């Protein structure tokens, strides 16, 4: 219902806006016709369904892949202006096996679903965690990475189990993260100290305001490796989430090809090689098997 | 200098990329500003015309632009048109469209205000001299309007240049985005790079906006 209303509102506003624009003189229509020119060019590239099938992608010779351009080490741009990172390493392989060129599109966390739903990219490979809500909007392929929660604590008093937490001890979390939701739901007795921003939580933890800090395990592992004197006592807590490539809902040919590809390259331990090439510096060898998912399993 | 992290800008092609990003920002904003000035003059004149339906339409247009954050407009034009009409506009054309759409409305309102501030006697004298409406506007009213407009429109123009940083949300890599990419790629080697890189980005925006404001001062003096 709500979704419908939003769509109607958007359409109505858009219509009013465009109407106003077209009615307010030839000026705006100059801009519109300029836009119309580009529209004709690209219209044949996208099929009516809002996505491109596997054959259409192969025929065009280019695949559009949405990646992060500022989330090191998953997707970033190196000093020579080349895309790099764990997700990009996989994207390169996709391009090679499909025999097409890759056009990287720089995405933000907030517009990943929009990009797929409008068919402006063919695949999103941007550290995209699989959730039920998202699975209703886009189609996820087989996963290629694990994420879970992790808990980091000072080396002098390592927290290895949440049952060890004393009645007066507090755990630091960032508001709105899965760590907060998970702990509130499953460990209602543990006291939480909530901070709005990453930097605040980090400072509070370093000052010893809490006995431990719970966050995504990739974050806490990176923290413990970058800062002396901290250990990740619980590297994987709660529900295992996974990270997977996503395609536009209904794009079965591309989805099937991706699933086959992930299984095939899994046989040669591709994602372990990917980890060693891109994530080893940040996370170290000991977390390789915790984080990497090979062949979708 | 090391602690500020400015050195990361000299790694590889980083600085060149930053300048390319700056060019993207300048290109989008200059095209939009140029279109907005021309169209804004037109809309502004139409806003002063005594015609109720026309006034209502222009009012709706202006209010739409005022109420909607540019971010929302960008999403509606770039993603919304594809969803609703199946158009596939390029990100750059969407950005230019949105910025022109915005600039024209605000510029139009500034023009309307400036025309209203020209004393009525100027119109009456022009008509008394036998000029028709077009001549009156072209030779009497617009030259005075434009002089009044300069300080007002400079605010709008520099604001448009700075707001181009939003286009990163529709996948255009402009100067601020390149800055973020550089900072993030060097997060481990120089954690303080954010300060140095943002300082340089600030300087780049300044280098673009300052000549515009100097030009405005010059024109204002010359035409005074």
C-alpha cells in the first residue's frame, strides 16, 4: 500500500514538474530535446523488461557492473585510477569469462537497488549483504563472502563468550547496526553503550568505557589488526549473513550464468586467491576461512 | 606536510584524477549556469506578465523547485524517468537537466524581483517615447535589471557549482568523489589523508568560485 502511494506520488510530482518545465517556455524544451537525443541512443541497449539478458550483454560487448569506488579493500580506486579490491577482482573474472569489456559504475550504498531496478547496471558487486527485504527487490546469486558480528576486547581482558559478561559490564555498539539489534534481541540483560558514529564508538572503546565492542566482524578484525593491544575474542557471532552478487529481479539468464560461474571457479579456489590478493593485507591469513565462501557454500 | 597527508595526492595519477573530477564539476555547473541565465531571464519576464493561469503555473514550478531537495530531483530524473517512462537518460544529461531546472526557477525569481524594483516611471517614459513592449524591455528595463541581478545571481551560481557534489549519487565521479576515493584507498598508509585531501578540494572550489565573484565586482563597478 505504502509503496504504491510513494510510486503514485513520485509519478504525480514528476508529471507536474515536467509539465511545468515544458509549459514554462522554449528554454526548458531545449534541455528536454537535448536529453531526448541521448535517450534514443541508449534505448536499444536496454530491453523493455528493464534489464539486459545474457545474450544482449554478450552482443553489446560491454557489461555494466556497479561497484563501490571508496570502500577499501572491497571496492576502491587505486592511485593509478584503476578499480581494485575483493569485489573488483571477481568482476574482472566475470568480464574475462563472458568475453566482454567491463564498464564500472561507481555506486553508493543508498542507490544499489535503484541501479538494478532501472537496469542501469547489469550486476551489483558492492559488498551487498543478502537480506530478506532486499531479496524481494533484486535477485541474489550464490554468495561469495561471509559476514557476521564480531566482538573485540582489550588483550588484558579478552571476552570470548557473551556469557562471561558481568552484570555491571557494558558493551559498546553503534546505533542502527545489526550488532545493536542482535544484542538487544538475544541478550537483553547485557548493558549496551550506544554511539551514533564509528569514530565516537572507537574513541569510547579506546578510553575503556566498555569491556568490549560489538560490530560487523570485518570492522572489528580490521580494528584489532590496525591497533595494538586488542583481540577479537568472538570472531563470528549470531546469524551468518552472506555477501552475494545481485542482478535485476527476473533476469534469469544472467543469474543462472553467474551461479554456474561461481560454482565453476569455486572448484579452482578462486575466492581464496581473491582473498590473498586483496584482503590479506587488511585481515591477515587467520580469517581467510571465516570470511571466504567458495562455490556458494 | 606528511601528517596532513597531502603527499597521497602525488601518488600515481591521483592529482590528475582530482583535476579531471574538478573538470566534470565545472562542465556540469557551467552548462547549467549558462542555460539557467538565459532561461531565467525569460521565465523572470514571464513572471511579471499579468496573466493568472501563467502566474499559477510558474508559481507551482518555483515552489516545486524550492521544496524539493536537489538530491530528490536527481533521483527522480535519473532513476524515476527510467522506471515510469522507460527513458534511459545518461547521468550527465540528468544532472544538467536538474541543475538547469533548479537554476532557471531561482534565476527567474531573481529576475522577477529585479524587474519589479525598476521604477514604474521607466516603463511609462519608454512608452511615452513611443517604444513598444519589446523595445522597452530590451533597451530600458533589461539593462537596469541585469545590473541589479549581478550580486544576487553570483550567490546562486556559486551555490550551483558547490551543489554539483551531489551528482556522485547518480554515479558521476566528480572532484569530491575522487577526493573520497583517494582518502579511502590510503586509509591504512596515511590515516590523516582526509584533512589534506579535503583542504585541497576546498582550495580547488575556491579557485573556481573566486574569479566569478571578482568578475561580478568588476562588472558591478563598471556598470554602476
